[in-house]
C-alpha cells in the first residue's frame, strides 16, 4: 500500500512538472505572456464537513456508543494546460483520519491496493480528438440513473452503506489507462485497461456492522478451518474493454460495450483436505452490454441490457457463479414547481438455476433464479434552488425487503446543511432486510470551497 501511495504522489508531481514545463515554454516569448497565463490554471478546492452517521440501534445503549472522527471531506488540486490536465484528490473520513475511533470492522481485503485516502489521481493528455488518461480513476459506463447493470469497471465499497444515496462515492478508484476517441457523426469510442484487479470491499467480521450473510459459508461456517485469499495484484488478473456510443438526431443515444475481467463478488472453493480449508477466488467473465436513451420533452427514458458469461456454462460448478442476464429500465420526469420524479427497475436472471447444487460449498446455494429491485425517487428544489428535499427507496421484490432514504439539503449562505436517513426493513433474509439494525441518520454541516 505504501508503494501505491508513493507511486500516486510521483504521478502527481510528474503531472505538475509537465504542466509547468509546458507553461514555461509558452512564456518564453514575452509578447505571449498574457496568452500563456490564461491557458494555464490551477484550481484548489474541496469540501469539509462536521458530523457523521448515527445508528438508531446504538441509542439503546447510548453510553457504549463509540463516535468516529466527526470530520470528513474532500480536497483536490486540478491543473489544466492546452494539451494536459492533472487531478489529485484525497478523501477524509473516519477510516483515513481516525481509524481507531468508532466501531472497527474486519474487512476483506484487509489491505487495499490503493491507499484509502486517495480519491482519484490521474493525468489526462489531449491530442486533437483523442484523449488519453492514466492514473487512479473512477469510470462511468452505462446510462441508468440507479441500479445500472453496465457500470462495471470499478468495484464497490460495501463496508459503509450510509453512502447508498450517492453511488459514485461507493466506487473504488482503480489504476487504469483509458483512451477516448471522438469520431465524426457524434460517435465516441472508449477503451480501458486495468493491469491489476481488486474486488468489492466487504465486511468479514460476522458481528461487525454491514456484514452480509451471503458470506456465511466462508466466515460463519464452523467446518472451515482457514481461508486463503487470492493474490490479484499480478498481470494475470488484468482486465480490459471498450465502449462505443452514438448520438442520433440530438434525441436518441445508443451505446454498446464489451469487457473482459473478473466478477467483483468473492467466490470460493472448498478443498478436500482435512479441516476444509477454503480458497477465495474471483471468476473471470465476458460482459456484453447495450443501452439506449431518449429525451421526450421533460421526460428522459433509458434502457440497459447485459450478458455476463462465466466459464460455468452448465451451471453445476460450485465455485463459479452461473452466467446471467441483466436489464434495467428507467424514466426521469422534470415536473413543474421544481419537482423531479425518477423510477428504475433492474433485474438479474441467473441461467441454469436448476443446476445449482445444495451443498454448503456452492457459492450460489440458496439463491433465487431472479433478483429484481425497484428504485424510485421524488425531489423538489425551493428557495431559488438553495433548499432541496428528497425521498428515495429501493425495494427488493423477491426478498420482500426495502430501504427508504429521505433527506434534505440546505445551502444557507456559505454553509451546507445535509440530513439523510436510511431505514432498512422487510425479511431478515433479504439483501436489504438483513441490515434492519443498521438504520441510521446522517447529519453534516459543511463548507465547500
């Protein structure tokens, strides 16, 4: 992790050096000093917040509550020049500022490849219609506002679901090289290569907050003697893909993409040796996706379709996830009086479901053939857009569970006040209902600069 941090720092220094050298070269002619000065800029900004997340269940034993750092935020430096752009951002939260305060978690992987305080750090080079980017970055693929089935480049941090209202914050930035080519007829071709891999960050402690029961067969199984973590920091785990998008008539948006990599969900293989040691692994897969979007007046419609093809084409390999199909359909309506209404439906369909074994060591034992979720939201801006209230919810149809997320945002002069609530409920065996004891309220006062 230290090496990654050093490399990130070196990358940023090289970016600044290159930008400074280019600006200095432009300034060599004294008559052009004004033009060069306007072409080069550095922006330093960020956001600092006071507050945090408070869990309803903790108030039953208030004297035993362990508060966190109560300070969080982001800081960034963004430098631009005619042919280059450099960005370096850090994130401040309980994990990076005060890891020993608050309730601790046993997580997997225990040591992330990227230092947790790095948000993004990259260098962007512009060569006419070609843009090349390298560094630690979050990418956005797909078109859906919520529950996208195509946004698959970055893994997710599932150790803190108080950030569910902001899916971008749950993404884990990864080392990558990408290129975007802007072609005639409103075409855009993107390519991305990730030299190493890391899966979703998950809670491994069975009594820790945000632990998911889907991993009971690994960490809550008395027959498991040991767990061997996979080494994913080699080129053997490299990934890559491409995406082509087109805008037709200023109204229709189309996209098609392909990606070869690893499923971010942890799988496992139980060895036959005595004591049943378990080896963790990440399944390779092919991802093919298409999407479509259209704007009709004040309504925006979107649709996504994906195929995730693993090597278990028969569906009977206990250590490999079955191939699956997934789709998403959504609509956003910008209504009068500052209202915005949104709805998304997403479903994952597991193929060859009848071939899944019932053994404890099958990674998909006990799972349903389909997983359908409905997400909807309504919000309104008032007081010249300085005040916003919102109500969002995600409902799991097969699991009969839900998460309701109301919130308000108020900009009072230079002070930003936010209140977000997360209420989990439904069947305790559901992917959302299992977190009923983690319902929370998140209060922050912030200054953005």
